[in-house]
C-alpha cells in the first residue's frame, strides 16, 4: 500500500494544530510544527508534499517561512497554503502585503475542514502533474473508508 501524502502544518496555536490533526489525519500523514523555525527544520528532515502555514507565528512568521521556502532550491516549488486570521487587505502596513505572500493559496480562518482538504488535494495533484508523477490513489484523499464491492446488484 502506498503511504499517505505527508503534509507539514505550522501553527502556534495548540488548539488549531489539534483541529488540523482531527480534520486531516485520516487522509494525510501530518507533521505538526509550533512555529516557522520548527517548520523549517521539519521541512528539511521530513520532506512533505505540501506546507500549510499560519501567517502570524512567533520566532519565524508565516511570511518569512514562505519566503525562505520559495528561495531555497530544493523547496522552491513546494505547494504552500497560508491560513490566516488576518484579513488580506486589512489595516496592516502596505509593505506587509507588498512583500508578497508567494503561496499557492491563502485561506482565511476559520477554515472549514473540507475546504482545506480540497485545496490540499488540488495542489498536490497539480504538483504531481507538473512533475509527471501519477497521482496517489483517490482513496487517500477522500477521508472515507474503502468501500468493498458486495457484488453486482447488491
């Protein structure tokens, strides 16, 4: 059996990390980080297929993490989802948004588990299509148990 796709999730809130674990662990192998620095270290050692990062974190924030990932030759094409409670275009200083969040997707909190799951699937499949790799079996993405065929007409 193929392994589940590994997803790195970085968020400084323990309750949010638990939410991600409960929402996604049936479909993905999760690696959880408490801040951007820990996420950077785990990214290098665990080689995830996708990064989900909170924007506002201590030590290394989500913007710094994304910039670090995008400028590293080994990780520059890694799919990234930024999840934030900060509304894009809000009262933050203009240079914050001008600095650019070079993420593949930005989702505002609170996020519905199915919305997050669908974005993860979309980005992993798109990433695999770029490299020519076949996508993993769909059952890994549905979160539903395998349905065994009971036979014709049943």
